[in-house]
């Protein structure tokens, strides 16, 4: 073991390219393909280092453990609040078992507790985060009745390939209203843009509805279509969102509450495959809610 240092509490944009090179090498050890996804998002106009505050343990200049924090505006229970999103928690494979993640996570949470009422994350490792004060909050998906009577004109946006599509999508996000009062993202679109890039779905997710100056994000999943976002200054009617589906015959499931689209809908537990949603601190949402995979990290 060499000389260890902990870099913490500064926005990622304040660190050098060389410093980030060390962190990206750690990312690629732990999350293969993450660096490539970050580069795709940057080509669309969203820089990872501009939105994350990293807590990173270095050993002789090598990044060996990391925890990032995102400052996320969210619509929760009818109010817009700032939530700390904990993400990219990682330790180099050859340094696991030394308690390094515990060090960076503790530093990150102490920093969060001075600035936020709520922290959140998505994980398959409940035991790790329960020990740091996180608790599981069940999430749901939603079914709505009704189908459109006519087809909706739409086209698939390809923001990583077409600059005009990237500009259009960025404008829609800047002007958007939250698609759910129960629980939804309320940022300027950098989260959804980033997550789509990280999943390799930047050019297969967002459908533009020119007649409504709106975009709807869809994701295919095992014979059904998921509604993962609706991006507009004025939300289109329910039948328009349903009519925009890229697979008209497939069942449609909402990954977030469609409370701003209809008064009656059915909630069902989210599948185990989506992982566990965990929070630390206040969680002001009452009743069933869901979180789009585009708003997670």
C-alpha cells in the first residue's frame, strides 16, 4: 500500500483531466463500458464531471475507491425538492475487503447530511447500505385503460448522431414540466440524457411528437413497452402518449405514476429485476409511486 489521499467535496469539474483519467480507469474495472457511455453523453451535451461531486480514495495516484453524489431536483408529493443521488460506488477488485467503500461512502454521507434532507440510490446490495442508514422504499409500475383511436405522427430522435436532434431534445427538456406530481425528475434533462447514453439507448429511446411539441421515452421489456418519460412544456393527453408507442400491439406499462395524465390507474409492484430503491432521511411521498429508469443512476 502506498500513500493514500482522499479527494472529496468538490464538483467534478474542478478536477483535472489527469485526475479523471485515474477515476475512469477505476470505473472501467468495476463498470465495463461506463466511460464509453460518459463520452456519448458528453457528445450530446451533458458532461459527467459537471453534475457529480466525487469522493475518491487514491493510492499513489491510482483511484481505488469512489462514491459520487448528484444534486437532483425532483418532484415529490407535489413539491419540488433537491435530493442527493448516490451513484457509481465502486472499489478496485484487488482492493475489496479493506473497507475502502465504507470510507468514501461515510465521507459522502457526512457531506450530504449538511446539505440535503434526503439521499437516494438504487442497488442490489441492501445490506451494504442499510448499515449507513438507508431503508428500502417499495416502488411500483402502473397500468392505464384506453387505447388511441388513431395513429400519432412521430419520429425517433437520434441525438448522438444528429446535432439538430440533440438540440431539439435539450430544448424540450429545458422547457419541460414534471410528468408526475407523485415522483418525477425535475432537472433540466441531464439525468435522462446521461442514463440513456450509459445504457447505449440514446438513439432508440426518445420519440418526437411534432404535432404536440413533445417527446415520449419508451423502453422495450419482455413483450411490453415501458413509458419512461414524457418531455413537454404542455403534457400531451393520455391517448397521445399511448398512441406514440413504437410497438402498437404490445401492452404498455408506466414506470412512474401517470397522475398528470389520468385520474384512474392501477399500481403493481415493480419487478425485482429493477433493484431496490433505498432512501436516507425524509421521503415525502405517500402512496404508490414509481421511478423511471431514466431518473435513476
